[in-house]
C-alpha cells in the first residue's frame, strides 16, 4: 500500500497510543508508526490486551493496526522515514535540583529532540504533543536546527485535550484541535499540513491555528481553569456542610447560568490524574520565574485547596468514627482517579488510603480496573493494605466503606447485603456523591456525602 504521509509518534502512552490510533483509523492514506522505549508497552499495543483501558479503543486499534498503524521499538528507523514526528513522551514534575516539585522535568523531551536530530537525513515537522512549559518549542527548535547539515525542522505545538475514560470520543469529536507554529512562511505551511490531517474528520472551523507560544500556554491554561472549577466547588462543599446548603443544588443553580455552564462542577473528594497538579505547578513555576508571584500564588491555591479537600475527607471519617479508626477495617471502593480508566496517577484514593494508614486503619481496596496499578502505587506499604476484586468481600466485616471512584457499578451494588455483612454502626462516606443517600440511611447506614448534611442514626 502506498501512503502520502508518514507520521511517527514517540511515546506510546495514554496520549500517544489513542491519538495515533484515531488518526490512523480516520486517515487510511497516512502511515502512522508509534514507538516507545518501553518494549513491554509496545508488545501490549501489538496484542489483544492493550496497555491502557479506554472504552472503544480496542475497536479503533483493531481496525487500523497492521493496515496503516504500527507499533515498534525501532525509534531510529521510525524517525528516518517520517515526514511528521509527534512527540508524546512523559513530562513529569521535576523531582530534583532547581525547580524540584514544580518545574517540568524535560529530560525525556530533550533526549527525544537529540534522537530526532541524530537520525534525520532531511527536514521534518516536529510536533509537541506532550504538555510543555510555554517557550519549550524555542529550545526544541534550537537543538534541532543547530545541525551543520543544513537540515531545517519546523517545531509545532499541538497540545492534546483528551480526558481519560472518554479519550476515543474526545479524539473523534473534539471541541477543537489547536496547532501553533512560528509565524513564518515555513511555520505556517507546516501547521497547515498538520491541520489538513485533522481536517479529514474534524470540521475545519474547529481546527484552530495560533502562534506557538499561545498554543503551549493555552494547554496549561485549560487545565488550570478546569481544575480551578473543581477546587472552587469543593471549597463551597465545605461551606455547604456547615450551613445545610446542598452542593448539588448550588452547582445546578449556578451551572444553569450560561456564563458559568454546568460542566466540571461536581464536588468530590478531590481531583486526581497525571496532569492537573503537574501542569498547575508547572504554571506556578513559570509565573515565579518571570517574577509574577501573585499569579503564582493564585494558581497554587487551586492545588492547595485540592490537598485540603482530600485531607478533610479523611478527617471527616476519623471524627465521625469516634476519633479512632485504628484497627478498623475500611473498604475503599475505587482506586482509579476517575471512572472508566485503570489509571491511578495522583488518585485522591491514594491520599485517602495513606491518611487512613497513618491512623492505623486496616485498609481494603477494591476497583474493577485499577487494582494492578493500585498494588504498584502502594508497594511501599505492602502488608498494611489488602486488595480485593469483589466489593462485597472488601466490605464484609468493615466499619466503613468509602466511594473513591464514580464507577457506575457502585451505584447498583446490593447495599442491603453490604450493610448486613458490616460491623455496626456502619458508616458510608460518598466521596463522589453518586449514591442515593436517603435510601442508604433507610438501610441503616450513617451516610456522609460531600457538601450535604450527613444522615446519622445517632
Ligand atoms: P505516559 O507516561 O503514559 O506515556 C509516555 C510514554 O513515553 C511512556 O510509555 C515512555 O516510555 C515513553 N518515552 C519516554 N521517553 C521516551 C523516548 N526517549 N523515546 C521513546 N519513548 C519514550 O504519559 P501520557 O499520559 O501519555 O502523557 C504524555 C504527555 O501528554 C504528557 O506531557 C502529559 O502531560 C500530556 N497529556 C496527557 C493526557 C492524559 O490524559 N494522560 C492528556 C493530555 C496531555
Ligand atoms: C484532564 C482534562 O479534562 C483534559 O482536557 C486534559 O487533556 C487532561 O486532563 C490532561 O491534560 O491530562 P483527565 O485528567 O483525564 O483530563 O480527566 P478529567 O475528566 O478532567 O478529571 C480529572 C479529575 O477531576 C478526576 O479525578 C475527576 O474525578 C475530577 N473531577 C472532574 C471532579 O472531581 N469533578 C468534576 O466536576 C470533574
């Protein structure tokens, strides 16, 4: 089969895998190769057991794999043949040296730039898909264009806005695709070439073009705004608990104002996921490095509020369970940071589990998709935590259950059966406000939602 464009994606993770699978599925004329240094991940992408759980992804991969979608560890060969290279490697928070705990760790990123340079025999379009600090494209272009072979690279920013659990839908029907480039003839031509690929299935007016710095900063801004809404509603949830207001009623009342809108107003035990905290801290670091301390403080408070909400949840459990959970079995239902993913990165369930362990509780964790990741995350406390696939077994003999992830199956569990097998008084803490609290109270539970009056039998 002949292809008119060859795309390579470096990094076969939660973003690289699904994004490239959808491009390949929608553009049979484009050859898409995805590469990673992690052989196990690549083997899994080539198997029927994909390395990430994402609804609908197996069908998309199944349609394109072997036709125009390929997964390989041969980065060098992939670079040589590619016209366009997407870089989708991880950009975690730096854990050492200058900026530790806030700045982005760009070591994987820079390594890829050098690899591209070493293996390129002609000019290419290099696309930042990873979330990066504003002005990273400058560093990337300098490394790539420092060659003495006269090879010219165009560096674009095409940040990804997909959310886990809905990645396939978000990629197939995006609100927008954003592509930034230098405002030079070469830069504009490069961004048009990438825009043309997306326009195969995305309406043209949703493919936004911008200067490269705006594109980079828009991604950090979008995540900061989304997280800020959650911290704002969570701040109000604490006030609701003190005043007998109901957070879902407040969210509905404000969300019907078209200027505010209804989305991302669900109060919870806290936001998790690999990006919100990391990207906000990155923004904070950038603001600080430009001397904009008030800007930095403002955004950092979004993260502080989230940490407070997680800690508050543990405190609510502790104080209502007679100020001690030591030795008490507590079942956490859900460990994924949200429903429909097996991803547990920065999950609020981790913070809650550790808070309870610090109080010497006996913690049992259940989750339909994330137990393997939960085991890995809690390796350092092995022996102190139990893992149980079956939520009924997890809850048997427990003093309390706590909903940590909004998995739909938790809405329809047989709570009469669960209650019957628990120690009494039985406590239920709904960290996602997904259950029918009045019905559970009638079953016999003492129910503690987020941002609503607790329903207690004593
Ligand atoms: P991930 O850790 O799942 O995947 C990154 C992959 O890159 C890993 O498999 C790693 O082995 C590989 N890698 C690292 N260095 C490499 C190299 N030199 N050569 C080849 N492969 C290499 O990360 P992710 O969740 O896919 O996130 C990637 C980027 O996308 C991050 O910047 C993140 O902020 C951003 N992002 C993530 C999401 C999300 O939902 N997870 C959404 C939007 C944006
Ligand atoms: C988020 C953004 O939504 C994506 O647009 C972005 O691309 C991505 O981060 C990224 O850059 O990684 P994701 O973290 O996958 O996506 O999932 P979200 O749906 O945003 O949920 C994040 C966290 O907030 C979850 O823990 C979720 O349970 C929580 N949340 C979300 C709430 O507590 N309340 C809400 O109203 C919404």
